[in-house]
C-alpha cells in the first residue's frame, strides 16, 4: 500500500483493518505504519476504531486510517454516528427461512460437545446463539463452515445459520428488511464474501466525513473555505 500511495500520491486515502492492528507486537507494528504514512510519505493521518453496532446489529470493531496529502480540517471526532435506538438481530431476520439453514442433529451435537470441552478447560471457544433482541458477534469469512459464531436461536428446535440475505443485511449491503442487493453466487461463496467485507453504512459515514475535505484539497485554492489543520495520529 505504501508503494502504491508513494507512486500515485492520491489526494486522500482510507485504510481499514482489524481492531487489534493498533496493539499488535506491543504497538510496534502500528507505529511503523504511522511512521511510513506520516514521516516517509508526508501525509496528514488520523485513525479511529469504529464499532458497527450503531448502524447494524453486529459488534464489529475495525480501525479506519484516513490520510490527506495536504493539511485539512478533517476530524474523526466529527463522524456522524447514529443515536437513539440500537439495531437488534430481529430487525434483519427473514420471516420464512428454508429448513436447510437449521443445523443437523449431528452438527448441533458436535458444537455442543466442542463448547462444553472448552468451557471445562476454562476458555470461551464454541458456538454463540442469539435471539431477536440480541446483537451478534463479528461475521467472519469462515461462517460457511458451520455458522457457529452466529447461530439464530429457534424455539423448540435446533438453531440455524443466518441466510445469505440476512448476512447482506447484517453487513449493511441491504436495509434491515431489504433484498435488493444481488447475490448471484452459492451460499458458501456468499458467506465468504460477506464475512470478508466491510460494513457498508460505516464506510459511507467515513466517506461522507472525508468528502468536503477531499474537495477542499483538490479544487482551486479560491474555492476552499476551510481552515487547514495539520494532524498525524
């Protein structure tokens, strides 16, 4: 990425990674990244860890790194985060779900035994089941394997996986009850792709925050109305 930025010299860039990037190797990895972006490439850089929960019923924390080639008044504290009622799983669930998404007796038995084994060893590995009023864990690319990280509780029977459409809603590609986003691939590929994706409304909010500052640094000087602030960190 540093080589691309150095070659192209974009007016701005947006990077995203897992929350733990900030603390990896005692913070040395992140310090190296910031040194390259700020000191070697000369960009004004800010970062912020953002949870997806205000936008979707999923606890997905990611670090976003924004850089501008020129000094700007961009401030991550100005991010427009939804207030009020927090979304819950029931908002995105489909009303009629095919039986194939319910776990088989064999898989359900295996997951329960696996969780019990790790609980007895004192760790938290195992499946997680959620009800309509809950907020889920992070959806990952391994979801296609057994769905164990986010199972939907069903009264009187075994839990089920999310459907690909529900994953689309959970990641913000669709509205809570929307179904306009096209999913032309198999369930397995859909699970992999949604698990590897970003939460769309979070990125949209960051992009909207960046937009005026991108215009201010790319339009003629007389068009700029903001007071630039040099920042890195």
